[in-house]
C-alpha cells in the first residue's frame, strides 16, 4: 500500500511526495479543486428525496466546496475528510462564513483508515481523487457497507473509450469500468460527461494560478526548482490527457436492484 503522502501526491497529479507540503500554497487561489459542486447538487436533486435529511460523506474533500455547497443548498449534514490539514482548516472557515458550520464537519485523516470506523451515508462522494482505495471494484466493495439503502456513490473520474488507441496506467476503458462496477454488485445510474471544451476551460483557469504559485515557490526555494518545474510539466501532461484522450465524467453508482423471480 502507498504511504499517505504518496497517495496524496498521486491524487494531486504529482510524483514527488516532497510536493505535498507545498500544495496548500500552490492551490491557494482555488476553492473547488475537484468535482464541480453544482454537478453534485444536480445529481442529488434528481436521485434522492427529503434532501434536508441526507447524510453526505465526502472522501478526499479538498477545501470542502462540495460539502459546504450541498449543506447550503439542502440543509443536509456533511462530513468531509482530507489528508491535508490546511485544506480542512479552509473548509471549516468557509462553512462558518456561509453559515453552515452546524451542518458540516471536517476531519484531517487518512480516508483509507478512517472509512473503517464510519457509519452509513446517503451519499458518498469521491471527487477526482484517483484510485486511492484501489480499482473501481475494490473501491466500491469498500464503500458499499457504508451506503444506506437507496443511497448513491458519486465518483468524479475518467475512462478511455473502448476503441481508443490510448493507454494510461491509471485510467481504465469504459467496458472495464462497467464490468468492475457490476462485479461489486452495483450499477451505473447516471453519467454526466464533461465536454472537452468545458474541461479545457476549467483546466486553464486552475493552471494559470497553479503555475504562478509554483514560479513564486521557485523564487523562494531555488534549491527545489526541479521539483516545482516537474510539477508544472506533469500538470500540462495530465491536462492534455483530460482534454483530448480521456472522457471525464461524474458517475452516479447505486446498489443493483434485486432480481424479482416469478
């Protein structure tokens, strides 16, 4: 199993664990650094009822944008967990600023360990954090015991078309994705695809600030120039994949309906 630092670095498109302490500085300009909150709000509205009674778990919550905005929209309770303490501090402050601190709780923890002691939730969100738990089957098998009846898992991820010539070490083909979901006893209930142009707009906005902050860090820590420049290059490469070779989508996954035998 990867160390916590290795897992965080991979989730944030980095290869050097030494970048992890600098991520709060690099990403200081962005609140939403994963799944668009408005997309999740729309999915919750369509798939679930009695929204004010929902309990939401956001694993790898980043700065808490999804949890805070869900709580503000629906009045539901949200628990966000992330390994980066500065992100959690930001999330708690934002919840207080927007008047939902009584509904939102945030913890600095390793989600791989913390999940074992958690109860059941109506919504479990994994927002663009990659294979932290393992492949999709393993991930869903870990999460399903924590899902209430009628609940849903929301995963922001990408896949490669079955007929595509491209291969990526961390991205599966669509057919493999569906097979893994089914093998976990679950099914794809809805898929919101992010268009390539929309993805490019989001990537460009984040990258401009990210590159600027990395250049500032190069000036502050010239001995670490190589690490920051490597991080910038990895972002460029990942954005190229996201914008041109991968289908990015927010997936709603639910338990398979029981087969009714006559």
